[in-house]
């Protein structure tokens, strides 16, 4: 959306002290969707059938967007100005007298005086680009030049635009005559209303942003290469400011003509001195999430237990430490030393780094940090995993330095990374069917000092039937290790490194992807995200049986280290496994808080972006009391895939909630029972899967429908619950028979 001549009209209105007379002709121009659902369907067909679907839609004259003028005084939307295949951004000149937009290979240019002077028809100038589709647009301060960047890296500049249509002619305008190494330079479509056209080409990929200097002598451009290119338009001489740290997605001018603001894809702004060709300051926001790297159970966020900082894996193998209370970037640590390299859109998005962080975990005192970084395979070759142990430094920055590096600790991807709650022991589990226990090697004692630990070594190895290991957890006292091998859960003694037992296999072969022990309770929680056979199960370690369960799809699971509570993110019923970029509704779900001893939910919130979201519990003491006043010891942090986050107090009746990064986190309070009713996937129980469905009377069916605990069977006899679970959870006949006979026999009073 653009509002041309807004500043000029306001200034004139203030001078004449007659706001109504001037502002009665104030218009905004918006580029919006006409048929967004049709566009989503087109993208799906394009994914299945290739590029032909888009060309077919163009041939049939399908338009999914429109450009509308809006009267800001009356709020009335006028007749559309143009139909476009897909809406794109609109730009306005610095003086506000000209605005434009683009669609595929066409540029649409209007004068603000024509548009604000009345209603339709609106006079438009169309400029044609003979190459790839356009990606960005700019207008100079003199409103005689229009520049457009394309997906193939080409930049085209039209001079004396609209001299016939708008009656604007600048005969004194100097037209560059240089040839930038392209024999077609200076040629343009004969139907374009412009005096000449200049073609510039340096970028190897899409041009994401361009900007004219204030005097029109220079053009600034940036793209995936992380290089700011400065073009001198009269001579064609180029200057470069390279290694900015990420793809450039925006370039903005400032009041100082020698200063520029460069926005990068990693949500950082570089303030650049054009004369000195140097970066004088960097402003960092919360870094965006790295897209899919093909690793299961990746950790998208962790909390530093010492300072309460949010540790976020981000692009170019960086780990960002972010202060949630102050909403401020603290520091970054590059896990793998490398410079940013543009890979080109023909291979993958540049933001998809070849080396990415898949897991990160801290020791309880934050003195040790363990990370796993993965090198993404290209064409099936070159993929690798690296396990790294970091030791905290003694300087004031509280940073980390590399202590031990283990290349390829497993032959397949690592699915779990755990740290012992009281000892310097780490555990990794992998799809190769093995888990490994790593311990810290202690240095020798000398006369002057004790040499600290210098490295980490492998201590023990375990596995279960060569089954791929998909999740793991360590009990709060550190004596028990739980590792899931597909649909089975194995329990191990952490001291002796021996297997204690294996919990029975799930009858329906659901793969366990989430595991956590509940603090100060004998319960273990497991979860699956299988769309067909989802399950949330709470196991009692004293009886080695399921205490209670729900049929829901688990996207995230976290346990409170200070109480017996845990939280889950459940996807809504019918959510798709794979989502289009434009389809966000299918990723909706709920955040639900439980106590391990009770299946009744304590609190629930709806969340608009449940897919790939992360749940974290943190201590209230680590957040500023001025930020969130609460009497609870723990707070719940919800981090979405778009890196919006919200901090809530799940135990407060006042529903304390703090959206620290905008309102787009989409977390709203819901009834826990209602939320479970909506996400409950239904289907048969484990007992029914083995023995068939038990016939129920009408009265029994009504009783099940009115059950307060959603998903829990309602039984009317004391012995009825003995047969309501799967076969492996049934007690022995010695326990069944006395209870059954006692319930069936009538006792006579003496």
C-alpha cells in the first residue's frame, strides 16, 4: 500500500489551516488478492505438474490480484485500477508525485496528481521487461527514472518515463551511453513510454532491493550474494561492499545522504557509510528459523539456565542468544566457521545453509553447552554430523569456546541430545540404532593448580534390536535413561549402563518421537506425531503401565523442572503433514498444560502456528519482575516457527500473558476440555485394535459421550476398568479374579 503526496498535502493543509479542503482528496492505493484460494490451488498444481500450470493460468486470463484506490476520508473502495496475476509491493517516489508496482514482466506507473485529482479512469504507463519476472522496483527523486530488478539478476532503468502519457519531458536529462558488457544494452520495447532504457547486470541471482540516491547519480542494489553494489549511472563504474553476512532484502535511505540502512535476511540491519564503504553499526533482531534440514526431532530453541537467554539456531550455523525480557540480541556464536556463500536459486534457497544446527543443550549450571550441527548432503553426497562440546569462558561476555569436536559420532542422523541433571554426562541417540554416553575426561592435579577437563570421550554404547532410536530422556535424579526404539521404549540404568526393561510395544506401531520424565513423580510422558496413529501416553514407572492417554498429534512436549506439570502442543484435527507457504490455517493447534497425575487439563491456549513450534519452561527468577509479575516458580515459553514468542504463566488464574515479539504469536486462551475435544483424533483404542470393539448399550454410549475426562472411558463398576486398557497393561489373574468375584457376589449382612 502507498499513500502518495501524504506529506505534501498535510503540509499544505497546515499552511492554509483548512484540512478538509485539502485532505478530501487523499487516496491510498493497495495491491491485494482477489482469489487467494485459487492461488494456493495453483501453487499445489504447480508443485505436482511443474511450471506448466502457471503458464496455463496466464493463458486462460486468470488474475488473482487487483490494485484498488481507497478514499481515506470516506473509507470507500473505488473501482479497481488494474488486474494483476499476483499482487506485489508498491513503491512511491520520495517526493510523492509518482507511484508504481509490477506484475511478472510489466511495470505499472501512475502520477499522484492524476490519481488524487478525481476518480477513474486512471492514466497508467506500462513498461516491459524482456527477460525474467521482476522482483523489485524503485523511482528516483526527480520522478523521471524507473528502475526494476529481475529474478535473473538484471536491472533495467527507463529514462524520461511518461513523457507522452503524462506530458513530462526532460530534454536536459543525461542518458547513459555506456555498454555494460551486454550487446543488447540500451534497447527496449518500442511501445514503452520512455526515451531510453539502460540494462545493468552484475548479480548472479534475483535482485531483491534497489534504491536511487538522493541526487539520482547512483543506484544501490542488493541480492542473495550479500553484496551491496553501488552503480554510478553516468559512467557505469561499480563499487562493492561485500560480506554483509546474509542475503540483502532491503535498502533504505536516511536523512544523511552518506548513510544507508541495509536489511538482511537474518533480521539484522547494517548501517553503511557510503563514502567510507564500511559498516559503522549493526542492529540485530530475533533471528529467523532455518527451514527444513531433513533432521527429525530438531531443537529449534533452548534456554540458557544461568541467564535465561533464549538460544536460537539460525542461518550460517550461528547460535543466537536473545534476552526475552529486554527484547534484545545479546551475542552470537558461530558453531561452524564459514563465510556466507550464495548457492543460487537453482539449487536451494540461500537461507538454507549447508551447515545448520539441529540440537543444542546446556548443563544445569550452563558451564557446558553441547551442539550437533549437520552438513546437508547435496545430490546424496557430502552429508555429515558433528558433535561439539563447548566450555563457558571466564570473561565478562559469558561466551563459549570449543572444547571437544567429534566428527560423525553416529552413522545416521542424531535424533536426541540429552544432558545429565547432576553430572557432566551427555547422551546422543541416532537413527543408526545406537545411543552413546559421553563423559568429561578430568585433568591431572599439579602442585600449583588443578588442570580442568580437556576433552569429552565416549563412555558407553547401547541399542535395542537394531531399531532406529527416535527420542530419549533422563530422569530428574539422573538414575534412569529412557530411549525410544521405534514404537518401544527401553529403560536403562545410567550408572551400570545396563538395560532394565522394555516397555511393551504400541499395538498400532506408532513411532514415539517425544519423551520426557516428569519432575518428582514416577511418570514418563511419550508422544507421537503420526497423523494416522497419534498418541499422548503417561506411563507409570512403578507399574510399567500406561496411567492415562489421549489420541492427539503431539508437535512439542516439555516438562517443568520445578513441578509435576508438563505442556504439549497438539495439532488440530485434520492438520496436514506438509503445508504450502501460503497455507497457515492447517498448522493451527493448541497449547495444553497437564499435571502428570490427572488427565484433566489445567490450562489451554489456541495457537495459529503450531507446526514446528517449541515449548520451553523457564524459571521466573530469570525474567525481570518488572516485565511479568507472578507468584509462580515457572513460566512457559512458546516459540513459533516464524520466531514469534509468548511467555505465559500456566498456573495463574489471572491468565498472565506477555507477548514479547508482537501479537503474531497467535496464542489465545481456550478451555482445556474444549481444546482436547477438537484435537482428539478418535479411532480405535489399543484394546479394540487387538480384540475388536466391545458392544455397548445406549446407556453406556451416552455415558461415554458425557465423560468429563475427554478420551477416558467411563466405567460403572470397580472391576470394569481392569479390561479397558491394552493387553500388556492387564494385571494378573490373581488380581482379576478376587475383584471380579467380589463385584458379582452379593454380600449378606450378618
